[in-house]
C-alpha cells in the first residue's frame, strides 16, 4: 500500500458496523440508563453497533456499572484506564479499540442527543461523507464567564490557524479510513477536535441543540479549561512563537528611533536626566523578554513531553462482551509487543 493512502474496510452498506466510543468519568449514577437510551435509538433504526466504554479512572461506581453492562451485553466492551488521563486520552483508547466500519464519538451524559445518530449514519451511507460532525446550534446551559472564555479561546484558534472550531463539538462520526489516518498522528498531547479538523476528508455538518446534562455535573473546572486551552493552542499552532519575533522587530525599530532621538538631544546639548525613559524602557523590554521566554518554555515543555514518548494512556482492565479478555499478568510484556505504539495494557 502506498504510504498515507487510506481506504474504508468495505463497501458502505446498511449492515456496516457502528462503534460508539464513549469516555466515561464519574457518571456511575446514570451511565446504564444513558447507554440504554442510546441503544434503543440504534435498535429502533436497525443500526449494527458495538459500544466501547472507557472509564477514565473514575472514583465512583462507574467501573462497576460499565463492567455489568459488558458482562450482560455482548455488544459492549468496557475499558478501565489506570488513572484519570483526561477525556482526550480516554477517547484515544476507545478509537484504538473500535473496529467498526464507522466510529461515533459521543459524551456519556446525553448532551449529544442520540436521536441525531440515524441522520449521521445516513449522511455517511447515502451521501458518501467520511466525517459527519455535530455542530452546536446552541451551547446549552453554561455560565456566562465560561461562554466568554470559550469564545475568546476559539477566536485565538481561528485567528491563528484559520479553522473555526467555535461551534464544533466532539460529537463526530468518522469512517474507518479517517480513524486509520488519526492513528498515524503520533503526538502525545492530544486535542481531538483540532486534530480531527486537521485531518480533512469529506465532511458534513449536522447541527444539534446541546441537551442538558442528564445527571451529575461537568468535569471541567476553570483550571482544567485553561490547561486544555493552552494545550490546544500550542498543539495546534506555532503563531505565538512568531509573535515573539514580530514583537522583537517592532521593538528594534522603536529602539532605533529612540537612539536617534537620544543622540540628537545629546549633540544638541538638550539632554535631560532621562530617568523616566530609562525606567519605562526597562519595564517594557523586561516584561517582553519574560513573556517571550515563557512562551518558548511552553513549547519546550511540549517537546520534552513528546520526546519522552510515554504512552498516551494505560489500560488496567478490559472486559469484552461476556468474557474477560484482560491479558494474564505473566504475558504482559509479550502482549505489549503486538499492541499499537500508543496502547499499553496491564
Ligand atoms: N470525561 C472524561 N474524563 C475527564 C472528564 C470528562 O472521560 O477527565 C468525559 C465525561 O464522562 C463525559 C465527557 O467526557 O462523557 C464530557 O464531559 P463533561 O460532560 O464533564 O463536559 P462538558 O459537557 O461539560 O463539556
Ligand atoms: Mg457534558
């Protein structure tokens, strides 16, 4: 096969299998009923499916609940990560396990309405799209500060990379070839929405209203969001680094002008003590250097993390259908040899 040419598993048909990848974190109170709601929509619409549920190291009863689901339903595979790695890593684990002809990524709290799934599958099947993405027609109930921060964050991404993620969501259906292309992306720091936008392919957007969370509360604290935003911007664009260069050039011209003025004053014998100018210059130059160094530091940290090449996540338990497929402990290292580079199972 020619490198980087991706093709689907088979011809698209009504019998094609849909893998639903659902990251789950602290959703024990409702996860079983939520999966029931999604499953009903799939069964009513005759969609062949499997569920890949990834417990992202929850501390409540989530694992017990999704374990029961896998034990009682042969179409459910439940994975447990060894700790909380974050939604993006949990998604990665699910995408690597899913083997359907199409893969749908959605949240566990029913904020991504399952009623839209048949329409998404239809767009793939009948209209031939490779990616069908859910677009938020409204952002649902959110605090105004959160909305403002989200707007600012998407504005920066849009201005620096020309990709508008403002209404994008993680509710996405992707063809097998898109998943294979995704798996080729080796970076450790993942920003799912941005990276899938980078992949391209034939895309269709379907808008949906973000429903209210069925139960529990959002896992994104302010600091989580700031971390995600910094990670997303630095994974996605190097524009901040170029800004430093531009800033440097502007300051250089400023310095030339000031030097000319200073020399003129000196030669004309009008030179005053100039104390204010010196202080101002020190402050401006000092802070610009600090900001620039900080920015370079952020990128260096990222490079450091990538160079360490640690796995994106670790799986501690895996239950597929009715049988426990967790590899036995003696063959851990043997087993790992055959696993994709990003996956490590214990
Ligand atoms: N989630 C996860 N790991 C985390 C945080 C969240 O797997 O560390 C999952 C969560 O269970 C849900 C989805 O990611 O299925 C979206 O999370 P949440 O509803 O808290 O985010 P929001 O909808 O408020 O953006
Ligand atoms: Mg949610």
